[in-house]
C-alpha cells in the first residue's frame, strides 16, 4: 500500500491516495508513518490543505507518530492554500507538542506562507 500511496503522491493523485489509506484501514492493514506522510504530501502537492490537516489529525488520533516530514508537508499545504495562520500554528504549537524541533524546511515553508 505504501508504494501505491507514494506513487499517487508523485503523480498528484491525492484522492486516490486518500482512497488507498481508507482501503488499508478497511482491510485492517493499519497505515503507518510512511503511509500518512505520503498521503499528506499528495494533498500538499495538490493544494488540498484541508485534507492534509485532516490527515494530520487522523494520524494523531491513530497514535501514529508524526515527524518533521509530516509537519513540513502540512505547513507546505497551508502555504499553498494561503493559510499562514495555520502554518504558523503547526510551526509554533504542533511541532513542540510532538517533541519535534523545526528544521530549515519548516521555517522556509512557514515564511513562504506568510508571504502570500
């Protein structure tokens, strides 16, 4: 499933990525960090910030640990959607709650969000 979700990410097929994630859960093949990261990135690349943030919440509810890749994709999704407040919230609130430190990509994406 992870390879298929990653292929959807690379080809901009965010709906297919979400469908595969749901299919995994229906088959009791629980998504892991890689699954969620690929699906969030697919949403980010397609400008679907709401879906990306919903996946981030779903990931946390499923007790799948987020990492910097997860949060950076969510910040970038907010940037593409001109949602600078949400991007800054992930940077300043979510990353510390997850015991993660922002990296250069985190700051660059948040800065880009503020420029729009």
